[in-house]
């Protein structure tokens, strides 16, 4: 599944276009390497996403095409959340 689509379906980022912009700015990495919006996401991958002043590290648990709002958080586990180091 594409990175931007996963971020939208999991509701980590509300819109797919916003997910694409963040990826194009180099603020998302998959397993330690910078990623584009079109990068493939697999179960078990570790994503690091920089949101403003914090960095969120998650592990992908499952990939599904359609998810209800209540079940979106079951697609990933949050590993750590920390402030951006300056």
C-alpha cells in the first residue's frame, strides 16, 4: 500500500494530499530511510513521522483498504513520541 494512502486510512494524517506534501518535504522515513508518498508500506515497517515539534514512531500492524474511524488505530502501534531535537 502507498505511504500516503496508509497515513490517510489510519487517520494519522487527515488528507492524502497533506500526507503527500509531508512525505515530499522529507519528514517521513520508513525503516530509517527517507520516503516518498509513493513508497510501499508493509506490515512490520517502522515509520518515523515529523509533525511540527514532535516525532512520532509507529509500527505498521495491518493494511486494509477500508477502516471505520473507531478501528483506524488498530492499523499501527505507537512506539514512541518525542519532541524534535534542535
